[in-house]
C-alpha cells in the first residue's frame, strides 16, 4: 500500500465501497499472478492469452468425434433404459428378461390372458422390490456421471475457438487454430458457460462402467479411448480446481464478488424406469387381451355366418363410422356386434322353425313352458323391428343421422360441437348395447327352454310334451339333431355377443 493509500485509509476512505472494490481487484490480480495457470490470462489488458485457446483446442481435439455420438443423449430414453439394464444383478436380469415383449408374447401362447396378467404383475412387483435403495442410488449416480460426461463432451468448444480463429472449421482438428490474444469481454460468455460445468470426479473402474454403457448405447462404437479421456479430463479438472477461470472472469467483469453457479441437476431414473416398464407390460397385456378377444370373435362369427366380415345394417357400419373416427371420437363402438345380431336374426330361420314346430304341433302338459317360449320369440321379433328402426334413424333423414351431421357441419366454426358429437354418439352406442343385452337375455331364455325340451325328449316318460312321436314325424331335419344344432347355435351366438358387451 502506498503512502497516499495509507492516508486515505486513515481518514476513513477504507469504508468507501469503491475503495474496497479497488483493493479487492488488486488482490484479485495478485491471486491471478500467483495461480499456476496465470499464463492463460493477461490481466494488464484483460485479454485471454493463447495458452487458454490451446487448452480448449486440446479438449476439442479429444472429444470432437464423441460430440456427434453423444448429441441429444441427455434426452434419450434408450440411454436411461440401457443404464438401468447394465447395472442389474443377475437375478434381477432374469426377472427383467421375462418381461420383454418377445418373452410376453411367447408366454401368452401357453397361458390365458387373465392368468398371464397376474403372472406379469407378480414379476413387475418382484422387479421393483428386488433392487435395494443403495443399488438404485448407484444407478442414478452412474447416470448422473454419464450426463456430466455428455455435457462436458458436447460443450460448444468450436464456437469458442472460432472467436479466437475465425478460419476454424468444425471438427477439423488436424489444423490447430491460429492462437492470439483475444478480448476477455469477447470470450466471457463461453468461459462462464464452461465454469458452470461441474468438475467430473470418478474412479477408473467407474469410467470403465460408464464407457461400457455408452458403447452398448451406440451399438458397439467406442465413444472415446479411455487413455485419451483420462488425460483430457485430468487436465480439465486441474484447471477447474485451480480457480483461474473464475478469477479471470471476475477481473474481466471488474467484479471481485462474481460467482458462477454450476449446473449439476440430479435425475432419478430408476423409479421412472420401473414405472415405464410397468406401463409397457400393461400395454402388452392389453394387446394380448384385445388380440385374443378378436380371434375368439372372428372364430365364432365364422362358425355362425361363414365369415367374420358381416354387414347387414345400412348406416351403423364401418364405412359410415369413418367420418366420426377421424374427428377424434370413439365413433360407433358396436358395429360388428350389431351387424352380427342383425345377421343372426335374419339368417337363422331354422331356430324359429323349430320353436314354431313345438308351439303349433305340440300338445303341452302345461301351457306355462309354451307361453315362455312364445314370449321369448315375441321379444326377439320386437328386437328385430327395433334394430331396423335404430339403423334407419341414423340415415340422412333420420333423427339421429340429422343430429350427427349437424354437429359435424357446425364443428367447422364451433369446435365445441365435437363434444356434443361425442355425447350423441355415446347415447347411440348405449342404445346399441341395450339391444345386444336384450338379445342375450331373450336367446338365453329360449335356449334354456329348448334344453328342457331336449331332456324331455330323451325321457322314457316325457312330462312337458305328450306327442313327441307326432312332432318327430313332421320334423324334416330329424328332431334330436335339430334341437342339438339349435342349442349349439344359440350358445355360440350368446357367447359371441357377450364377448362384445363384456369387452366394453
């Protein structure tokens, strides 16, 4: 401290903020000059010195090829998955391998969907419970290390170097940049960004694990040679720990108190991984259930109608449904079921012929059974008429068809009409489901009474009909076979309809 400075201090100048700042700046210059990396910065002119450019170029030369490989790695769900998978124990991996889509598909060949769902949920619970808190923390720590590596590698060294040498070409590390003194202000933002990178601390074994994970992530490609990385990161760590970059930044800013916060966000990937895995497994289960259900529906439809592709209605059809589906609604949800119902009501006349044979020719010991069969057939007739009316109401001039088209037309200027469209479609689908359920109930009752008649026919002494021989004589198909076939058809049809309403 000079004589004038001492006098200034003596008379109170030491409490002046500007005076304190000047003293702090002098101390800052002293610290820079005493730093082992003082040659990186020229305090007298506040310039970045050529050795700092050389420092960044050495890093860039080492990581340039890795930058391409690691671009957007921090956003990769696959990298997170591979990180967790790579650090699983052998026992945990065995459970995990049972939950791959391929393994689930193979298991579904031998196990019914509901039983398979229970097994898979048990495996999921085992998977999430088998990894200890310590093991989960270790996985999260490795992923954090990978992200720090990624941020360090993918730092924008090229733009920084191009400010030193405008002729610098990206990823052309064969020609070193023309190093020169550069204004600190000009380079300041890049230096501050580099300071914000946390110092990467890891053992040799940890780096080996990290590079094994990254090699798997990139399909067998080596990200960076371990020896080159060790040398590069070691030098960077030494420069970062020396504090020279912070010191020079404070001096460039003329702010002795400046402090940059490091970017060191922690992300916990294990819990999220297990949650996502459970969702993926559930999607597999749902697909298996849907596919199994579709196969059952198709098989039953082929048995009943000879084809699974049946269209008997005019408006409640897949073709007419397209205009609703493309407007992000559920559309008609019972198209196949309702067309199967119409086909069954129209195509299977032999069932009605059999029932009419009993009702017209039969001499009943009690009229109660006859009345029940007659009521069941009457209900089926009503369903047939109501199904026709339901379909016609969806026509261009029908009540529901006009309403639906009105919502679609208005939706061009009023998006809220789509909500009204969804409500209207829901009401229509509820009516369709009600028709299906009524048909199931009616055919179940008819089938139940036909079963009673089948058993009565087989008795030595019938109790329901007293003229079986007379009825058998006028039956053109053979009575026993006719009853058996009708019962089979009814059972198949009821099962088919139940597959649709139980699905919903």
